[in-house]
C-alpha cells in the first residue's frame, strides 16, 4: 500500500520517477560479449546500492571524474569474482519505477565492459 501511495504521489510530479541518467558506453575494445562466466542478478532498483556495497556513485568510483553520473545513486555494478567470472547487478524493470528495457541494456553493456577490464577515465 505504501508503494502504491508513493507511486501516486510521484506520478503527479513530472520527470521524477522516469528520469534516466545517460550511460557511458565502454570503448570498442571493451564493448564485446564477456568471454568468461557471466552472472546477471536483477534486483529492485532501490536495492541495487545495498547489493553493490555502496550508497552512491562517488563512493563506488572515488577516482573518477566528479561530474560523471552527477554523484547520483548507483544504477548497476560489476563484481569481479575471478579472472574468468563476473557478476553484474542490474535493476529489474518491474514496478512503476523500474527503468526502461533500453536503459537496462545500456547499463548491461557498460557493466560488461568493466568485466572485460575497462576502467572509467
């Protein structure tokens, strides 16, 4: 019931629930299918940060450029399990506040780039 009421309230304010941050795509050498064992975990969008072990983007990427993602909430993450195994945590698309499937696809491409060894410049 609380989620329903929150959804009703946020739907009255345009742009809050559906705003999606543009996703930085990895460079060509890292924009390819992962060659190892890839596990993808989908969790509700409000649980991504906890699953990723960080509360915001700046704490997860302290050496990165400060304007990337505007210091906003974690949208997805990569957990490198070993040299040949990688886990990606993505938000699911269910519910009123779920990101679009196109945004999820961009996030997955971004995170697979990290599995391949890409580091933000």
